[in-house]
C-alpha cells in the first residue's frame, strides 16, 4: 500500500514555487525560510508536525546557553527544526547538526528545505531507524572528530512511544554523558508521560525499569540506570493551547 505524501509535497512545492523575487529574497536565509513556512502554515487547511515558533524559541534559548558542537535530532520530518536550530550553529565552523529520519520521502523533502535555507553544509540527514543511524553516527564521529565522546545536545521530536527506547540506545552507546542536554517535544500533546517519568526518575527506578522492560530497539540496548539527570517539564503557551518540552541535563553518574 502506497503512502500519501500529498500534504508534505504541497508544503515543499509551495516554498520552491514562490515568485522568483520572493524566492531569491529568502534563499540562503534561514530566518526568512522559517518566516515563509509560518506564513504558509497559517493559511494551510492541515496540520504539520513541527515544533513551532513558541516551543522552538524555548529550545533555541537552551541551544544558545550550551553552544553545542554536535547537535542531534530524532525526527527530521520536513526540515523545520533542522533549519530553526541548525542556524544557531552557524557561528561555529566546527559545529554540525545531524538529523535522523526514518522516512526516506520526508528526508528527501527536508533536504530541499534545508538547501533553500543555505544550511546543507551545516546539516546532515541520516536516513533509517534511529537505532541504526545512532550506531553509524557514533562510528563516524569517532573517526572524524578528535576527542569525541558524547552528543552535546539532543532534540527529540519523533514518535512518542520511541522516546524512551531511543534514549536507552543512546545511553547504551555512551552517547549521553555529563554535560549533554536533551530537549523533548510534545510532552503534553499528544503526550510522552513515560519519557518524562524516565528522565526524572531516581537510579533505583531506572535500574528496575531497564531490567524489566525490554527495549523495543533490541535487548542489547538496556540503557544505563547510573546516568543522573536533572530534568524538568516546561509548559509552553501557544495560540492553540498549552504543550510542554522536557529539558534534561546529564549531571553525572550514580555510585555503583
């Protein structure tokens, strides 16, 4: 059965078919591309799965504090967040943004939006299940980045039922370490209560959870109960209501 990508194709077609004067005015300018997306979404008769300007700004505030060199997102969709957050890395020529997307069609469309924004040199899309892409990315960074040991910043915005399984993969691969910041979207809508509970839990809860709950991504990715997080749910008001992001800092390791 084929999947209907009509609305996603319409989104990208709209941007690329803007009048030449308007298109030239936004090409290579991430901020202007984001504004063009907002203008389109205000008149669209459908919903697009992006973080939006309000939760996006709250995340940008955290990015600016951290100044990550290696930022990773789980869930690219149509490239909105890759453009919104990728532009924050432009001042550091060594910083890079990696976007993991399981859907090849979404990755194809997102690459066009990222190219329009002039961020193809700053953003790399990895296509495939996050588990496989995380392993590939770890090996790539170990070879290419001197002193690499963990991600600086992770933005999680894909399927909520995969938030905890994919975090456990990152923990198992030692991609989360003291200093890593994680921001997860959609904590209230549609909701990710299991994730919030996991990152806010004490080591004893996590140890029991990881022993009893098999990871859907594979039994070898049990997670790490000894990773300590300082995490809080941050409500964000926006025109359609209230959602929240979870802001999580890895602060150290529990004594074994």
